[in-house]
C-alpha cells in the first residue's frame, strides 16, 4: 500500500483528501451510468468513497486500488437499484420527460439537444439491463478497464464477462430494432460514420 | 471447418466470435454471404454496430460539484472520529466487565489482601499520628530539642507512610548510585 494510503487509513486529512480527489470522478462516472440521475449518483459516490476509506484495512495492497474502489461503488449502486420503487422518478427529468442533461457546459443549443438525445438513448438502453450487466457495460466502455480488472470489480470470470457484454449489447440492439430507430441516425452518428 | 453452418451463424457462440473479431477468413466470408441473405441477422448486426458506436461516442458524465471533495472529506473524518470514540467506549466497557467478573470470581481472595493492606496503612497512620503528637508535646515542653524533633518527624514520615516507603527506596537507590559513582571516580 502506498504511504499516503496508509496515512489516509490513519485519518490524515491531507491523505484522505488526495484519495477522494483522485478517485471521485471515476467512481461518479460509474454511479451516474448505473443510476442515471445526478443527485443520486453524487450521493452514491460519496457513500462509496466513505466506505472505501473506512475499510482501507480490508484492501489487499497487492492488487490495484481502482477496481477495488469501483467494486464498492458498483455494490452501492446495485443496492440502490434494488431498493428503488418501480415508479419512474421525475428527478432529473425535463418538461418533455426526457432525462435532463446536467453538464451545463454545452456551447450551443444544438449541441445540447444532441447530447440530450444521446443521453436519453443510452440511459433507456442501460435501464433495460440487469444491474450487473449495466456495471460490466459501464466499466468496459467508459472506465477503460481490462477484462481482468472488470473481473476484480464484479467477481466474474473473463468468459462470463464476455458473455454478459455480448448479451447486454444484444438486448440493447433489440431495443433499437424494436423502436425502429435503426437507420434514423443522429447528426453525431452521421459524423462518426463519415 | 464448420459442422452445421446455418445453425452456427445464429448461435450465441458464433455471434460472440463475430463481435470479438475472431473469425477465420473462411468463416468471415461465410458470414458476409449469410448477412447478404438473412434480413433478421443483417438488421440485428447493424443494430449491434449502432449500439457499439453509441456507447463508444457517448459524451462523458457531468463533473462533480466543486464542494464535493470538501464535503466528502469532512464526512469521512467525522466518521473516523466517531469510530475512535466508539472503540474507546467499548474498550472501557470491556475493561469494566472484565474487572467486575474478576472481582466476582476472585474477590474473596483479593479482599483479604486488601484488608491486610488497609490495616497496615491505617496501622502505620495511627502509629505515625501518635508519634507526631508525642514529638509535638516534647517540642512544646523542651524548646531546644525542636530541630532534632523536626528531623525525627520528617524521617518518620518518610518511613512510615506508604508513599514514604517508595520515597525511602528511591533515596536509598540514589545514595547507592552516588557512592558507586564516587568510587568509580
């Protein structure tokens, strides 16, 4: 374990600050994709980081730290998803019912509209997946973890990860086919293909 | 070599290999030929490609609020302090329980020793009180003996009070060390 992690375990505020600053955004990215709502993702991120620091004694220093803290975050998000009532929350939704884009830093309305549309699509697809599949997709596509590291986070074997990735992509593809969105590309997609 | 090409191209195992890009050139050719004929596979393959593209080009999530780090660190340090306090309280309770259980089981044997010690201390105190009264009486009667009597009273205090015993041992040890240092010099 690095020296500053040992200090964080003992309650040194500077070391705790460094740990939180280093890992808060990756943890938040995972929580946001899994929960789909900014405020809840922020709460889950804080909860996960608190648990991680308070349980540093349980961390195996031989293994990388990021998958360990993401595992805590993933379990936190899965618990929250399971505790959710089966009613669609209006938090984070705009007047038209679409998921509200929370970045607030898009340079122009067209770009913001595009991002919102994309966010709606992605969130709908992710919501259709079981929590563990959602974790695997998020870690593979947005956290840039290897299959081994994803296995460290989820406790799955590499073959199980590949299988879940494939099944998740298939489920999302069926959503696209089912909603007849195939062929109706957004401007971003057209630029990507070009 | 494909045993049953038509069944294979619709199986999960085949599709996983297509997604991972692990088909041989022969299998790839077979796959392309199949796509040209099978509308369902063509549609699904296009949808999966669209999913992959969407996920890879998704905009990143928003950034966290500026005060998030400060709030989180405050919460962590607060919880750590609470844990330390809880450990201390639990430790004291355990110690108290152990002492209580120890006294309950071994109290009879201990109380005898405590009683003897109490008698020793109070006995010495009674003796000391009597000695001091005698010395004060003598000092009042024969005033020239006052310094001598004060010296005797101080020496008696040192030797007869329990903490005086410790002080006496300390004094004896210091004197011994001083003599040894003097002899060495």
